[in-house]
C-alpha cells in the first residue's frame, strides 16, 4: 500500500494512527526523526503489520515536517 500526503497532513497522520491501532509497527522513518532538526522535504515511513503486509507512507514539504514531529512526539510518550 502506498499513501501520499500532498494535500492534508491529517489524512496521513490518521492513516498512520489506523495502522498502529491494528497492531502494525513503524519499522523505519527516513530521515530519522531524532537525527536532525533540519527541515526536510520528504519523509518516508515504513510500517509492517502482524499479517506481514508492509505499508509505505510518504509526506512532502510542510506535511513531512508535521508527520515527522508527530512521530517524534508519539515516540517520546512511550
């Protein structure tokens, strides 16, 4: 599954939340959320679900920063 966030961040964040609620796990975030605070134009999140299916979520420009910040906050709350 491929999800693109060209227009709304909330759609991508909601999609990520839905996958996590189904027991899926974030496998990788590129670029890493804690590596740098530099502004990024593209964030790619790879998610793997218990059924073995992988999902890729891509966010661009402003959406990339917001998705990256959401994942950073989510990780710190754990």
